[in-house]
C-alpha cells in the first residue's frame, strides 16, 4: 500500500506514525490527510513517534501540536469553523 494514496474514512481518526517517511514523502502524506480533513472536517489525532520531520507538520497549520515529549509529539486537527 502506498501511503501517498491513503483513503481515510470520514470519521474521527487516530493515526500512529513511527517516523515512517523522509520529509518529502511525509509532506505528501500530510497533504492527503489534510485534503481528507478539508473534505470531511473531523477530529484527527496523530501520534508521531521519533519525530524527525517535525518542521513538515508546521506546513499544515490545521494540525496543532498538543503534546511534545522527547520521543513523540501528538498533533490534533483544529475544530472546524462554524
């Protein structure tokens, strides 16, 4: 399965990532997640273990870091605007 072609369900999600990709692929995967969120705004949490591509997340301001630890970060989608 190619993570760049993810089909995410339109329901709340928790995604676990253990430093799965280099920055260029992570950017594409985050774009897929963001597009899914834009199509169906919902709660999305991402647990990112061994976060070496942290700067890539900053390119997607809809995902906010809510927990930061030496070994992992947790991001959550912003609530949809009413």
